[in-house]
C-alpha cells in the first residue's frame, strides 16, 4: 500500500501569490525524487492552498522530508496565517496515467467523508470495486481513494478541464453519497491545480 500526505496551507493576506510561486518552484525539486509517484499543488480558495503527494513506500516519504525540504517549509511558514495542517494518508486504490504527454491537469476534487461505525472494512474495499469504471473515464487523468483515519476516507482526483471534472461528478456522486455508508454529508472541495508531477 502506498502512503502520502495531504497538506493544507492558509496564506496571510497579501501573500497568496508568494505561496503559489513557492509551490510552483517546488515542482523542480519534486521531479528529481524517484520515490514520488505523484505530486500535486493546488488552490482551494482565495487564500487556501494544498499539496497532495504519494510515495512508493515509507522510506521514500521520509527521504522527501530532508533537512533542505524542512528548511524550505520553515521559510514558507512565515507566509502562512496559521500552522499548516498535515495529514498522513494511505492510498487504497489509484488510477494513474500511463504517459505524461497530453495529461495536463488543471481541475480536481478533494472529497472527504466519515463512514458509519462498522462500515470501515467495506469502505476500504469499495474503491477497488469502483476502480475499473474509473479506469474507463478518459477525462479522469488520476484518481486516488484515500484513508485519513480510522473512519475518515476520501478521494483526490484531477482532470484536464472543467468539463472533465463535471462528467466525473455526474457519474460518481451517487456512489459516494450512499446513505447506508456515509455518516455525514460529503465534504466536497473543488481545486485548481497550480503544479503537478504525474508518472510517465
């Protein structure tokens, strides 16, 4: 099972462009790390940003947080309105592009939900059942089903454009919102991708 991090950043007023530039500049370093499967920097709102990254294993994840990386993070912290939120995640299932060419992504979803007590095992198995259909969606460039905690699950996926994002949502929303499965309503956030590393 692959591991990763979901990181949320809230920029100080007037520092939004600086945070976006730092995220875009980080891509060059990320491209040099063989242990990274995929990495996305994105914007959730006027001052809210995020990072979603996936590593081959725990060793690759630890290597990513080198002294140099931690120093860069401290530098960026001065531009944040509050401490960054870092959540370690397990990847339950994933769709990855086979080739980078033509796989530019600009839009995405970040979805999270709590499952009802006793449904955790079913929630962990469900993404594997959904994966074949998602593999057939040409506009779903990458898709990750994730576990963030004992009963907290989610999805991060990316698309080339708004049309692709909406097509995916039309096809998948009902499956995610099964009332016998989800404890509360889904938390669905649209993301704008500002930098990405995809396999290939």
